[in-house]
């Protein structure tokens, strides 16, 4: 049974760094791509980026200058960092298995950016 | 970026109805098209991949079709658990992009 469990700080001030981690159970990090996707309140889904089993990343150009996705195979988790957040980064953030097609998702984490 | 549009943005229907949702890409994406279902407070779930392939475990009352720029998601007979929001997503090229969603509500 594949499960993704994510955690991280839920309330940030503008200019701070968002940091989320996603632990993977029931699947090997070495066998898949892994993604982060977000959904701002009242809006649709936005793909943030992906990392493959070799640690090669691809980011959404709209966020590329601020995003880092990393992989820790020994700890069986992958992470998202987004620097210099603003209110526009307020969203539910999801981790997911897969790159172009994501078949298992984490439960989601609401991150609110507010002064 | 490839822009994805969906119609309608919302739809009221009854249990047992046959319903079709449409998704259009701003350029040809062959059959690199996925459909997701999302319920309030839950993560999206993959329903259909590669335009017409039913994800394992998904009920067979869903079906997908299309290629190029125009795609459809069809419910042969709506069930109570089908009332949710549906997103299409192109998996042709990065950045992968989603449609704005279609909210399916009970009439």
C-alpha cells in the first residue's frame, strides 16, 4: 500500500521560506519521479516541479528562481523549499508520486502566508 | 505554457444521468491527457491517464476519449459519490498544466 505523508510549517510571514517534507511508504524513491503541486484557495491546481530518482529536477518556470526540490533516499522522503514567499503562495500543497502523471498523493498541507 | 480550458465550469445533474465534460488544449498534446477527481478537503485522485485509460481501481462508469486538442470525460450513469470537481491535465510537456476544473453538483 503506497502512502505519502507530508508535513511542514503552516503559517509563514512574507519573505520567509516555505519548507515541506513528504515521507514515502510502500514504494522506493529510486523507482519513480516525485512531484509537488499546489492549489491556492478558490483556484485550480498548479504544478510546482518534479525530481527523479537520480535527483534531476524540473521546475515550473513561474517559480523556478525560488524553488528547490530534493530527495533523501536513505530517509525515504523528498522535500520542497520555496523562498521569499508572499500572500500569493498561500495554498494547499501536495506531494505526489510520478512526474507527468501522478497516481498517489499526500494528504495536503495548507500553508498560509500572512503578516 | 500549454493552456487548458474546461467546459462547463459547473454542472448540476441527477443520479443516473449521463454527463460529459470537455477539456481543450491550446496546442496538440496527442493523448497526453489525464483526468483527476477532487472532493472537498481531499487530495486529487487519478481517474483516467493517456486520455482513455482507466486507472486501476476506478469504477468503470467513467470513460475518457479524445486526442490532439479536444478531450472528453463521460459518466455513463452518475453515482452519488461522483459529485466532485474534475480537472484535466496535460502531461505532454513541462510545465504540466491543469484545466480550471468542472464542479459537478447534485441537482
